[in-house]
């Protein structure tokens, strides 16, 4: 039986793993949050790995507040980079596979075609820079790893755009949503399903991959689709906004090329619109 440790287990991606793990057999799951293990502490990690034989470490822990990262740079780098270095080192020492998640924000957004894993990286905000440093630590330290860059992650859990739009619809709010950024929404459940599949198959196609659903849209298009599938289009005022101001710079184009992922793992990627519809229909009771 494989032992799978999940850090950051009570964030939205961690909760997706918890939900899906309940349906799986033949794996011993250890769901950990920061109150149970501090991944910024090498002592904590050493003690924990001594007490358990960890076959896979899935790192869902991250500093994800893009805006606050600009003023909390040290904290963002501590969690997204230095803690990731600790995990890579402990996984190497214990012959564990590390599975880690990164972001489309490692790119500057100046392209007009989807970014591949080999395209130049150039983050334009602190969050992207901290995630890139974490990626680099893993590649430098550990061979047995999977890094999945993803974009616009959402689910029925936690704080994300999908849930925010549904909540605003309940309030009959006026929504001014930007059209100045183009990317692809990613259903976090689909990402968790892929990772579980890799573990079950004992896949060793280690390396860096891009993951999202297929297609592309703007945040306005994403909001419009959420309102459409939830029958809320006529209940709110949805306005296009091409001058939305943020503290952190955002890439204007960050669509990810999934060719490498598709060739390595032979999995279908659902169109982002279908993924939104699927989540709403299956998870509405959670909102």
C-alpha cells in the first residue's frame, strides 16, 4: 500500500484530494495542514518523515494571495520557495516522489500563443517570482518529481472566482469584470484526478507539465459562463471592464500549452465551459 502525504490539505486543492481519496482503495492518505506540520521547518519535516514511510508527497501548501504578496514578499517566498526547498530535500533523502503545483504567473503575458514548458519565464509580480523559485529548487534538488503549472484554479471549496461569482449572484450584485486578461480556467477536481491516476499507475514520466482545461477566455467570459450555467444571467448586471486596477501586475495572456501533458499521460482535457457546467451540476449542494 502506497502512503501519500498531502500538505496544505485544507485549501481548495487539498480538499479536492480529500474528497477523491475517499473513493480510492489501496492508498494510505495522510492529510496535513500547517497546524500539524510546518513545512518551513526542516526539523518538523525530518521528525515526520522518520515516523512514516512516505511514498508520495503532494504539496498543496502555498501562499496564493497575489495582491498581498506585493507587501508580504518575505512570507510569500518563505512558503512558495524556501518551504518547497525543504520538501524537495526531505523527499530526496527518503526516496519519496514530490508532486508540486505552480502557476501560469511565471510568464509575463506578452505572448499571443499558448505557453509551453520550454518558453522563457519572466514573472512580473512577487507571487509568480516566488512560485518560480520553488520550481527551480525542486528541479535542482530532486529527480523524482512532478511539477504542474496550472491557471485560474477553481472548485467547490475555499475562496475562488467560481464561488465568488455564485455568491455575488445571490446578492444580485453589479459585477464589473475585466476583459484585459486571457487565460484558461482549471477545475481543481480534474487536476487532483490526474495526480491520483499517476500515483495509481506508478507513473515515472517525471518533470514539468502544464495543466488546465482546454480553450481560453477572459475573466469576463468566465464569469458569464458561471452565471449562465447557474441560471443567474438575468439576475445580475454583468459589465465588461478593461481598466480593472490591481496592486500586482498580471500577465495579459497566460494560456498554457498542454501538448506535453497530453502526449505523456494520454488523458482527455475537457473544454473549460464543460468543466464549469460539470462542477455546478455536481457540487451545487456545497455552495
